[in-house]
C-alpha cells in the first residue's frame, strides 16, 4: 500500500505528463473549439499541479533544487547569446 508521500509524488508525476500531452495537442489542434477546451483543461490542471506542489513542499515531500546563483545565470545567458 502506498503512503501519502508516494501518492502525492505519483500524482505530481502524472499531472506533469498530462500537461505535456495537452501542450502537444493544443499546438497541433486546428479546431478552435477543441483547442479552447483543451486550453481550459490544461489551465485547470496547471492550477491543480501548483496546489499539489505547494502541499508536497509544505509537508517536506518535495525538495526543489536550490536556485542558480547570479553568475551561473549570466554565464548561461552569455553562452546562449541572450542579454
């Protein structure tokens, strides 16, 4: 039987995969009504993902990577030719 942490992490993984699928479907959709419906579903799922992520973070189930420091960000920008 799965514990709460495993269930939350599994749900986050599934919703992230779904968001990718919605994005791909939206990008290829030629029917405006279907495209709009998919966008609404994606937006709702993005909000659910954010809420579940915040819950996982609060409970210590998910530890995000530490933020990149300014020098690393500048180096990547420089490497990519952006400003």
